[in-house]
């Protein structure tokens, strides 16, 4: 393998680029001097001569650096720019970019005969490449044989254009021109040769011979002229005469070092040493080359090109690592030297893989790229033999063998690549392709791939013939069957799809692969809504591989969509058991599906388990909001009430406007109910019901409210909610409230209605039992007995004790004393205790049976006085009347009491009888007569019923709106913790005008109770009406915190803004306005408060910020409010001294003569015009206002201005 790609590339790069190297970091401005162009028919060599006259002068100057001539000439030749072309700006910029200088000096010359002498006419043009500016210097005429004249005139002009101060005169040119001219004729010959011979530049060519001879002529005549050696060495280099090149460069360097020419000479010496080194390199004289390079480095240690050449030497000598170091340093010193960066990388690879192996690989790659696969194979094999672990060589050997069809060798090679790099996906792909081609044939695969390309372009009908041919070529080609099936699938041809799918499935041997394909078929059938067929294939998938979570997940989704929640839950649970097989998205879907399934099954413990895992692991899943809401519901269902409420708070922070807020708010409230915290439950449930009156949880909310109030002893409130429950069951709940209040007639009617409308209702047994009790309490004994006989033996066990109590009372009513005794004994045995009511019944029954001694013994044993209970028949009558009253049969009670009063009542019992009579009349609605008897009872002063009498008297007065009487009686009550009574008392006092007393009571009602919100509203309205704004703000702040969902909050927040305003607290007023506008951007008071905010900001002199608000109001308001807005805008502009803008708005106010702001608009319009130095126009407006016939301060002010402006 003689050809080495990398070495060849490096050599070409060195030959081409050495002339372009610069030696110093450029601090002084750099200038490229082009040979002057010839005009007319003149000798071309003079252009090189004139160029060097300028260059020689500038070489001695520190302030400017001259770019190498040879490099410039190379670029000119490559650019194919003719010698007679005068540069223009665009061409100069292109050349300058290639050369890399700051300035470019060009020019032209011609010869004119003036008198008896030939004279040179020279025009010079300087291009500033950075500023893209062209400077034409003054043309001059010179004696052709007087170079000093030329330099003295041209060089200072150039320096001046470069902004360089140069006080000294230009040194004289020390050489006789006629002796120098042969050199420049040689340079012209060289240029001609290079343009003529192309790549065949040999020293024996005629033009070269002439060039050598003429250059040597100048050397012989003027041996100290440096440029002769410089050009001659370059000629030898271009013709490949290496020995002569080295010899000439050495002479050049020797003369240059002795010349003492300063900075640019040092540059030239360094460049010369590097050129000399390059010549030695061409001859593989590495030691000599290295010696020359070191001499260059001694002159300047930071020459990037020196290290570049050292890298070449090290690389050629097989020292790849050292070469990499040299090239890295070269690139570090000169980042524009991209070749150094490239070769450093290549050397690094050569150091890693071995130089010969790497070069063989690169050569092989070149042949591969050119399509010469056989030759490439040889180089790649050689590289892999030299370094078997070189992945790149192995890879491209595999590609070459694959392309040549040597599949067995290719397979071995691909396996070697994967052994070196197990993560090389391309190698794996080619290995798979190679194995497939060995297994199914290249033609089958070719057909398959063509079909696959069309398939990817969604050209399914066109792809099918290719897949069919692939199947014909290789019937056991599963991918061909699969994609043929897929094509049918995507074209909607189900039968053909399933047929091909079955074929491809039968060809699969690996269980995991077969299970996966079953899953894919199931998925595709599911997408067609063929759920039953999809289930069949998915069940096959999990039968083969029970850990295939994707199949379980899809089965869960399908069963869920069919409401088969038990099967769905099973498969979701199976999928969750192998989380490592799921993507994050799938695992979150698994947990969500399992959660929903168990919720549907009512298995809340399992649902909560999955929901907890879901929200912990996937807090940002798409369905997380619903999951959080279900989790809260599950917590409540599982009795984790406090945890649920904490989660509600977190939910509200995270989802303040979430779709599932209703569910969350309900279960928050319901958690108190379930925990039997009745007060908290009432507050939370009422707040929820108020916010969501038509909620999906309406029935549960109303029932929970009813039961909560029942447990708080407020049956009337309970009834108000039970009555709102939709459906027929609410009739029972309402009836039950009457029953518990012992309002027997209402209860009886309601139970009958319930049993008639809902004969199969869930409360039928309890309703019939309580209906029988109502019959008994209303003395309808026969109906009670009939119903008791009907329900006997049919009641559930939980009602047996209540049924026994009912039969005891029934027996007592019927006088079946022995049965009462037996029943009470049985009741005591079954319950373990005996209520006082049944103890009395037992005692009286024993008396009726003639067993008074036993009755007395029984009562004494219970620490009761037998004489009081058993001896007084009037007391027994009164007790019977009390029972009648208790039953709700008020007319009967009234008749019995009248009879008793007519018969005469013992004095000790008269007060209680009068009280009972008044009470019966009260409940029967005979208020006037009831008042008489109740007041008599009050006058008697019996504490046993005094409080009750006060209440009835107060209630009658309250209903008749006799507020003074109502307040009097309610205030006598010693029990002041009854919220209903306090509310009525406060209302009565308020109606009497005793606002302060009422206010104190309303404040007490602001606590955690049903009246809290209404009381708070009344407190606030009272304080606001009384203009107690400071107290109002305090109470309002508390109310808003305690009742964040109140419908009154908008108006309250509105009132707080005005209260702060009335108190003179502008900052707080603005803050309250901002709170209102943030919370109610569409509120009814928005514009009014915005207007108030504007007034406050004007008072605060916040003129700049207030204008945008005023402009917004201007676009929204109409009528007088709009005029007021114009007035304020004009006033602000007046304050800002924007008199023309102010006048614009004040003039708008003059459009409505009857407007509130007409006169002030006219007056202020005049003021603006005065400021604008238009007094005559101002007077017109003042007169207009005075003559309007209106009378106010603005008219008076206008009259004053007229007087002042018209004074002499």
C-alpha cells in the first residue's frame, strides 16, 4: 500500500499554504503592495520594480508591516487578474479579504517622452479595506533612472494616507537601476512561465531558463541586493529545483541577517528560514529542516507556522502524539490556521489507532467514497489487521463487504464493531439487515424496503404489491407479512388485514415477540372499535406473557369503556405490578385506570391506595386535578376526615378555578358531617349549598343539613332542608321532624302522605311504626291498634324495641293494665334500663290492678314521691290534658281546660291551668285570649313555666309586629343563648329604633352559627348608616375573612372603599378599590370605584399614572359621568402645563349648555388660552360664560378675568 492519503494531503497543504503564513501577530497596520499595472505598450517588469521601490522604503519603518510579495503574486495569479487591470473598490475588497491586510496599495504607470528624456507617469491608489474607502493619490512624473525622486514623492503620500507621521526623509535607493532591471525582467518571465506551463513547471523550460539567467545577472552585478535571492529561490521552488532553492535561501538569509533592516527584516528572515525548512522537508532532510525551523524560532518564538512544520516532521517520523502537540500549539498561536487544527485532530487519531492503520483507513475511505469498493476493501482489511480494535475501519469494512454482497463476512465484521462499541446503533441496524438478507434474500428485502418507503409516505395501495412480492420471494418473512397486513389495515380492508396478521403471527417463535404482536393486533382492532375481537387478541397476549403491561393496560381501558369494572380493575392491577415495563405516561394511566375502576366498584380502600401512589409519583399528569378530587372523596369514604380537609386546602391553592372544585368543596363539608361535628358541618354544608344550589350533590347536601340540624336540636331547620330533598323519600324526612317535635297532627298527615305516595319506600317500616304512635298520641286508639296488628311480625329487628314501647302505650290507653306491666317488664329486660315515662305507666297500672303498695315501693326505689304521683286526681286530669296538648290536639285540650276551669280548680293548680289554657290557645292561634291567660300565669310567678310563658307572649307580639311588647318579653327570658330568640330580640329592638342595643346582639350572633352571615350584614349596614366608618372597616375585614363566598362581599368591598375615603385615608381607599377591581373585574361598582380612584390619585398629585385610567373611563362612560371625566382630564393636563391638551378637553364641556360642567369648562378653557398667550380668544370664552345667564363661582371668575384683561 504505497499510497498514503493523509501524508499526501498534508504535503499538498504545506506546498499550497506556506506562502500565506504571517510571522507576527499583527499590531502595526499591514499593507499589501501590488505590482503597478502597465498602461499602453510598456515593459511589464517596471511594475514589479516600482512596487519594490515602495516596499524597500516601508521595510525600514516600524509603524507599518508589509505583506510578503510572493504571497500577493500567487493570489493575483490564482485570481487570474491581468497585469493591465486597474483595481476598483469591489475588486480590492475581494483581494484584500484573501490577502488579509488592512490596506492595499495599487497603481498604474506609463512612459512619456518629455524633451529628450523618457519620463514615468505614475498614479497610485490606496484602499482602506476596513473602512471600504478608496484614496487616489496625486499622480507624479519621474525620471525613469531616478528612483529616489519616485520614492521621495510617493512614499510620504502613502504614509500620510495611512495616518503615519514620518519626519525623516526617505533613505536613498543605493543600487543602480540598470543593474537591477534584469531581476525584474526575470520576475516578469517567471510570471509568464507560471501562467503558461500550468502544472509542468520544470527548470529546463525556455522561459525559466531566461528567468534564471536574468536573475543571476543582477546577482552577479549587485550581489548585495536581497530581492534577487528572494525571487530566485522562489523560482527554484516553483520548478522543483530543491538543491538550488536551499542554496539560494541560505545566501538570502546570510545577507538578510547582516543587513540590519529592522522589524520587517526580522519578519523576512523568519519567513526565509521557514521556506528553507520547507525545502529540506521536500527532500526529507528532517534534521536540516528542524535546524532551520529552530533558527526561525530563535528570531521569534511565537511563529505558528514553525510549529506547523515541526508537526509535519514529527508526523513523517511516526511521532503522531508529538505532531498533535505541535499542531495544537500552532493553532493556539494563530486560530486562523485551521489546517493546524485539522491535522492535530488527525494526528490524535493516528496516535490512538497507529499511523499506518489510520492512513490505510483514510485511503480506503477515499476509494469507498469514489465507488471503488474492491480497492477500498483491501485498504480497510489492511487497517483492521494493523489495528483490529479500530472501530471506524471495522465499520467501513462492514459497509464495503455489505455493498459487495459478501454477507457472511459482513456479519462477522458487524459483530466485531458491536463488540468494540455495544451502543453503535448503525452497526446493529446493518447487522440486522445483513442477517435478514442472509435469511430472506436480498431481493425480498429490496422489495420490502421499497414497499416500506412507500408505506412511510402513506402510499399504502402502492406499497402492497412490493410487500406481496417480498412474501412471494420469502414466504417466511414476518415483517413483510406484518406490513402487508398494516397496509390492508390502513386501507380499511379488515379481513385481508387479519388474514395476513395471522400468517405473520404464526411465523413468530419467541414468546415475548408473539405476545407483543398479539397486543398490536388487539390495539389496531380496538382502534376500529372492534372491542370484542380486540379483547380476544389481548387475552392471547397476556396468556403468552402475563407481564406485558401494555396489553393489561389496554384491556383495562376496553373493559372500563364497557363498564365491566371488575375485569378492568383486574387488568389495571396486573399492569401496575410491573411498573418497570411501563413508560411514565403508561404507568400514570395504569394507576388512574385502577383508581377509577375501584371507585366504580365502591372499593374505596383500594381506590385510595392507587390514588395516593398516583398523586405522589405523577403530580403533573393530565388528569391530576380529577385524581386529587377523587382522592379527597376516597379519604372521606374511608374516614380519614382531617387528612381529607388538609388535602382540600392544598387542592384549592393548586387549582383555584378547577373543574372539580364542586366535588372537593362537597366532600370538605361532608367530612364534618361524617365526623359528627354538627356545627362545623352546618356551616360548611350551607356555604356549599349557597355556592352550588343546583349541585350534583344537592340531595346528599340537603339530607346532611337536615340531620345536622336535627342533631343540634333544631327540627324546624332540619325540616326546611328535608322538604327540599327531591324525590318521594323527602316526605318521610319532613314527617319525622314533626314527629320529633311532637307535632302529632302534622306528623300524622305527613306519614300518611308518604305511605300513600311511596308504598315501597326505604322508610316504610319506620313510617308505619311512627304513624301508629301518632294515632295513639292523638287518641285515635282504634286506628293505632289496627296498624299495630298489621305491622306485628313484619318489622326488622332494629325496630323491635320501639314496637314494644308502642304496644305498652297502646295497652295503657286501652286500660289493659296487666299487659302494661308485662310489657314494661319485657322492655326493662331487653333494654337494661327503664325511662321515667314507662316507670309512671307501670306504677299507675299497678294501682289500677290494686297493687298500690307495689307501685309505691317501685317509685320509692326510683327516689320518687309516691304521694305526688299517685294521690291527686286533678293532677291526673292536668296530666291527661298535658298529654292531649303534647299530641297536638289543641281544640280538645281547650275544651278539657274550659271544663276544668268551670268545675273549679284548686288554688295551687290554678296558675298551671291558666298557663296550659293560654298555651293551648296560643297553639290554636287564638292570640288575644291567649295573652290574657298567659299574663295571669306570669303574674303568678311559677318558675316551672315562667320562661315558656315569656316565650309565647314574645312570639305573639313578634308575629303581630308589636315590637315593644316583643322586646319586653324576650328580654325577660333568662336563657339568652338560644340563637333564634336572640335574633328575634335583635330584630325587635332594631324595629323600635334601638340600633345600638340591637347592634350589640347582632355582634353576638356573628359567631359560628346559622345567623352568622345575616347578622354580620346587619352589623355592617348599621355601622355604615351611622357613619361609623372606622368600626365599619374593622367589622368588614372580619366579615370578608369569615365569609369569603358571601354574595354580599362585592357590595361590602365597595363600601369599604368609600369608608376609607370618608375617613380621609386615601392610600387605604385606593388599596380597597384595587382589591374590588381584582376580584370583580366585571362588577357593578367597577366604574364608580375607578372614578373614585382617579379623584384620589389627582388629590395625591399622581398625574402621570392617573391619565391612562381617565382615558379608559372616557371610552366607557356617558352623559354627566363622561363630562366629569373630561373635566378631570383637562384639569390634570392643566396641572402638567399641557395647556393645549387641557383646552381640548375643556372645550368638549361647552357642548352641553345645560351641563353641570358647562361654566367651569368655559372658564378653564379661557385660562388655558391665556397660558398659551391667546388673550383675545380667551376673552371670547369668558364672555360666552358670563352671557350664559347662569350664576355660579365660574361665572364670577370669568367676569373677573374679563375685567383684568380689558384694563387699560
